[in-house]
């Protein structure tokens, strides 16, 4: 049920992508606990400022307070009009919050749906064990 809802939301979000340069429109929908939040790629003429749909969805979940500790991220559906695979930046970004996140990859042209996990696509993520970890709620 959640997977179907996420797929529909990703396909719908894709229609709202801002992709005037590449014309490559991508939608994503993240299931966070009992919540569903969508994102779409937002391009920028600086190109480096472009944000992928996957990270937009993750940031929208975070902004809504649906952080993984309280609302486990259970599924991310990603839709495009060709076989889609998250970029390396998105894999690393998402792995910080949900390293085992199931991914549902939807090709809206062929209607093919492929399933992977984040761990499969990024088995050895950067963890930065030397980096100090602070608690943003208690440390300033
Ligand atoms: Zn990406």
C-alpha cells in the first residue's frame, strides 16, 4: 500500500520538476513513518545549485519534523521517464539518515519498477569516523 502511494506521489511530483536546462524530470516520494513527502529535481542556471528530487524529498521530510529517529524512513520511490538511479551525492546524503532504505525505481515510459536498497547501491559509504559528532539539541 505504501509502495503504491509512494510511486503515485513520485510520478505526480515529477510533473512539478523544474528542469528547464536538462528537461530530465525526476520525482521522488519518501515514506517517513506514517507520512509521505514528495520532492522533485530543481535545476539552477548555476548547475552546481541544482538539487535532485531525492534530496528535496529528504529535506522536506526533515523540515516537516519527520526525522528518521522518530519517523523511520521506510521507502523512497523515484520516478523518471527512463531507467533512473540516484546519483552518488544522493546515495551518500540519504545513507546518513537511512542506510538500509529500500528504493523503488520507476520508469514511467516502460512502467518497469525495479527495487534496490541504499546499501546495495552504496555498500561502503563515507562515515567520517574521525569527525566529531555533536548533539545539535544540547551543544551550541
Ligand atoms: Zn542526486
